[in-house]
């Protein structure tokens, strides 16, 4: 008679952890939205709000880790149940890292606000971040519903983020070549664009966890866009 009780208790505990994951994901979505908005509008107060709010995201990861440890100790899950526990623990770590990237974006706002404005740069980053945030929302929906096709669609969209990043890199390099006074600001924007691309990688990894959790199989090799390390960038004009 005890076995159904143990399984039920495990499911209830894991369900509570899943709810925390979704709540944490919602916080991260908001952080990315606000950080990119602050960047585009050069809103230092909003950027500071994002930095402060990151502590709540960190605290949620700690709470999830604590509950996972208790679950492992008290319920001693096996096979598929253990797979689910490992998946949510990794997802919490990915979400925490996403929050860090949003915080780091916000931290650059005061520096950029104090310098020359690069026309269209903030808006371009915000569009890139919006795409990433949609991936995050869909990944969380796929996680909540164990929706494998949606998770696989998220994985496929990572290549779009790579293409956007490459386009931004070329744009910022062109700005720097045309006007050396813009080098500092463009370098900041370049680092931000690369971090947003890394957000896409983390979300893709989480989507792969959803597929693994639902099916027990790992997705195939990702389709990646052109690497920024191999961009063909002109170093100067011809005489």
C-alpha cells in the first residue's frame, strides 16, 4: 500500500518544483524585456531596477536547488523520475544564467547613456532580445505541457538568433570603421549582442532538456548560424 503513496508524494513534490521553474522563468522574461527596453531608451533608473531584481531570480534558483536536494533525499527517485529531477535542476541553472545576462545588459546602460548615441543600435538589440524572449516563453510553455514539437521548434529558431547576431556584428564594425569615436559604444553593443546570442543557446539547451524529459532521447545536432569568429570583415577601403 505504501508504493502508490510514495509515487504520489514524489509527483506532488516535483509538481511544486515545476511551478517554481515556471515562476522563475516569468521573472527572467520580465528581466530581459526591461533590460532591453532600458538599453533602447537609455533609462538608467529602469536598468537599476533590473539589476536589483536579479537577486530574486538568484533566490528562486536556491529555493529550487534546496527542494531538489530534499526530493532526492526523501523520495529516492529512480530511472525516469531521476531524469525529471536532473532536468529541472539544470533548467533552473540555465534560467539563473539568463537572468545574469539580462542584469549585465542593464549594467551597461549607464555607460552607454553617458556616451554618443549609436543610431538604431538599442532598437536592434531590443529586437534581438524580443526574439530570444519569445523562445523563452515557448520553451516554458513546452516544459509545462511536455510539448515536444514546440520544444523542437524553439531549438530550430536558435539559428535565427545566430544570423541576427552576425548582422549586428557587421553593423557595429562598420560604425567603428567609419567613426573611431564610436568604438567604445559599439564594443559595448557588440558584447551585449553576443550575450543575447548566448541567451538563445541557453534557452535552446533548456528546450533540449524538455525533449529529453518527455521522450528519453536527446535531440540531434543543432543547426547553427555562421559563427561570429568566421565573419569576413573588411579591414579598410581600397586606394
